[in-house]
């Protein structure tokens, strides 16, 4: 009899092995992270996506505590939640799901959605958690809300400007009739003053209409480089002698079709804003260059349609803006200047003009470092058309070498880490230069440090590059910044590290990484 049961037993074992193999395949095929843990929080099983999401090896996660994937406050409360559920059946996440904050192996946090199921194995409860990274969705939602808010403000200001223009038409018309009827010198002077005020009101409404994209434009073929040079000639007579003006115009600028008068007004507005941000003097730099935007152009939260653009950037070394100020900077009547020093319409007018011209505006600023406003205008011969994405190296390019990404903005850091990882590198993150240096001194396997130039705290990205050059010359350095190359102070840094300007394409990132790694000793 025992021998008659062997084939059946063998078959059962084979079926169990096949079930296990099928389960492994299902887990690894899942796009979302899956973690299985017991009632004590010990991790029993994970899939490949979980290792990627939490940036830990599967071997390290297995047998570890589920609390290591949580923020400290949630980790402290989690055992109580489990005990309460097992004792009372009171559920908080099981069967419903919730948006929470996850913690990666390097200590960085990220938003995620988690749903939890429960089963019993060998008489004990087992919990299965499925987790989805919400980073990209939240960035997209924030950008959409910002765009909707600006559109709503534009609709409101456009309506106000339209009604105000009707009133001005009546006022100006009556004043002209009074002038034609003749009057004494005193009355004529009063009428002239009233006419001047009405003209100022008309100018105000025209700027409001430009913001709401209802103003009348007269586009014509333009060389943006020549147009910028013309605007600079006017500005040199207006700007303070304490302002050093620089310009950089690349050869063979693509043609654009823009209203030349409004373009000149936009450049002058940006330059005067820059001057106001530099009360003690500084540098004003204007740059014009061709830019190709493809599907990998993701360094900014503003979605850019793929195409070819001409970019005009106006940069200063002024006082800069806080992040709250940057979020409101494009709203009409919002100004950071003292009362009586500005209307708050200059930048909003530029924003409206660029949008009505089919272009896009980005603003990058750091407190105490300065501001760069970039205007992207579509190439006139079909610049808004889709362009092919440049070839980028395969994941084998990175060869699992380690890159330390240093960026204080959490959303930008997560994106940078994802883009570096897509090139086949292992990634470690830090949110400031001091932490990055401590990581670097504790590890000898870092091949490249990819750091933002401007950093909070006592050590900047520039300081970090200096220190790496003098104390760790075996490590390559790639700097990045929203400022143009001409505004970044790279003088004296050992090895003259390359600067990759935000926003950049994946192909640009790959080329820059390859260049610095090839040049490294």
C-alpha cells in the first residue's frame, strides 16, 4: 500500500511546486509593489516591484519588519492598529485602501496608495499589502490645479477688462467732445489730465487682456536673437549702471512668428523686474537658444507638448523668491514689491502673451541666488509637431554603478532618481549636500554625484563639488541647475564639472552622465 501512494504523493508535490512557480510569476509580473507579512509585521514575501519601489534588495526585505517601510510616526502606531483589528475586527485600511506616506531604504519618503487583504495560513493571520506610487499623479494634479486656477483668474480679468474698456470708451469720447467744443486754459488742462489718466487705464486693460489671452496680437516672422538685441539696446539706457548686462545668442536661431511690440514689452518687463530684484546691483543675462522637447522632457511639472522651440531666458542674481511666491508669481496684481512700487501685472502680462503666442513660460528661483524666467516659443515652421525621441543608452549603460542624487526638492529628486535608474544605475538619494557628503564618506562604491547647484544649509552643491574634487577625486560630479550656465559660478571647482541645465531631456542626461564618467579618472 505505501508504494501505491508514492505516485500520488509525487503528483501532489509537483502540483505544489507548480503553484509556487505560478505564484512567483504572478507576483513578479505585477506592476505594483506586493508585500506579505504576518501579524507581528515580519515580511514573508515580496515581489520585484516592491524592491524597486522601496529601493531595497529582496533579500534585505525578506524577514525584516514592515515598519521599515513606514514613516516613524506610522511605524510606532502600526502594531496597535493590528492588535485592535485582531481583537475587535475594527478595520482601518483592510478592504478600503488609503493614501499614506512610504519610506525607502535610503530614508526618503514618497506618497503611495495601499490596500490590504487578510487571510489565514497555518492557523495564523497573514496580511497582503498592494502599494502604488502616487508621485507622478500628485505632480500632474498639482499642475492641473495651477493651470485651472490661472485660467479662472484669466476669465475674470478678461471680463473686468472688457467692461472697463466700455467705460473708458465713454469717458474718452466725452472728453474729446469737450476738447472740440473749446474751453479756457484751465479747463483744457484738466481735460488733458483726464485724457492722460484714461490712456493709462486703457494701457492697464490691454495688459489684463493679454493675461487673459484675449488681447489682439499682430504676429510676424522674427529672428528672436535680433529682437532680443534690439530690446537690449533700449534697456541699456534704462537700467542702472550697477547692473551688468550679458547676452548669449547661439547661431542659426530657428524662426518664430511673434508680435514684435509685445515681445519687446515682455523683455523690458522681465528686465525691469530683474533690476528691482537687484537693489545693490548684479548681473542680468539674456540667452536665446534652440530647444527640442520630446516625451522624456519631464524635469518641469508644466507639461510641454513635444516639438521644437526657441527659448529666451532672462536671469538675474537678485534676492530670488520663496516657493510660495513662485506659486503666485504669475497671478495678476500679485507682487513681492513694497506698496506703490509695482502693479503686479508685469509677469502676468508676459505669461498671457507667451500663452497666446502658443508658447510656455517656466520660472526658476532660489532665495538669495536669483531668478530665471524662460519663454519657449514654437518654431514657426511646424514647431508644435511631434518630434522623434532621441535614442538613449540601454539600461546596460549604467552597469549597476552607484549614482548619488542630491536635490532638496522632493518631487524633482524622485524624478531625477527615476531617470538615472532608467539608465541602469543603482541610485542613492540625499536632500542636502551635508547628508550627501556623509553618505559619500561612508561608501566607496559611488561612481557619480549628480547634484543641484543651489542647496539649503551651510553646504551648497558648489561646495560639495569643491570638496569632492579635492578629497574624493575618484568620484565624478555632474551639476544641474535651473539657472543658465552663465549664471552658475563654476570657477575654481576641481575638474571643472559639467552643468546640465533644467529642464533637460533624458537624452541630454544620458549624454552628460556618459561625458563625466568617461572623463573621470
